[in-house]
C-alpha cells in the first residue's frame, strides 16, 4: 500500500497521455511511459538489496527469470517516504542484478571509450552509488575508474557475467 500513490501516477500518465515534461515534473523517468513503443507498464515489489525494505521496480517488460531485468524507475521507502532511487534517464541499457546492483551499459558515443559497463549499488543512505566499471579505450581494457587497472578482454567479460540477473518476487 505504501507504493499505491506512486503507481497511481503511472496509471494517470498512461490514461491521460502525459508528455515527457509532465512525467519528469511528477518524479518519473523522462521515458515514462508515453514515449514507450509498448502498451502499458509492469511493476514488481521486491527487496533488491536484502535490507528488509521492498523496492518498487517499474518496467516496460514483464519480468522473466534468468534474463537481464530491464527497468524504467526504481523507488524505495526511506524514513517513511517513497523516494526514487534510480531512473532510466536518457539511456535504455540499465539492468537489475542480484544484490540490488544495477548494470549500466553506456553507449560509446557518450564518452572517450569504445565500450563501458558500470555497476551501481544501493548504499547506506538508500541511494545508488557507482561501485565499479570495466571499459575499453584504444584496444586496452580496464577495471575500475579512468584507467586504474589494465585487464584482459576475458577478465572484463567474466566480471560483467558475474553479475547475475535479479530475481524479483
């Protein structure tokens, strides 16, 4: 019941055809939900990080076991208030992984790298913080932030694959 009002906003956005600006003004992703090419939205309520608080996950796709878990917006309850933890924003390649980790596949045109995958986790303040990355610049692969540690392509692929898709209740 704590997420009822938030879910009602999404229903209103769909029913009333809210434009992007109105969705953003109401604390929703700029991609929610009118610019979606799909009909409607799905949601799940699940404790993503194991802290006993169940988060609300809004998605364009129905949850499917053992596949990347796509999302549009994630909300949690902090000090009795519903707050948005993370929004898809202007990217469409963020996925939920086990332990409340978000895997973000940032397109190369947004930086000076050829491939970039970052990882975000919920911290003690109930907010997402970037905790790691693997990326490729000029044929060299790195782990960490800004050329901090060279790794092989196989190591980069293994790290990305080590983050398994989240299992939602």
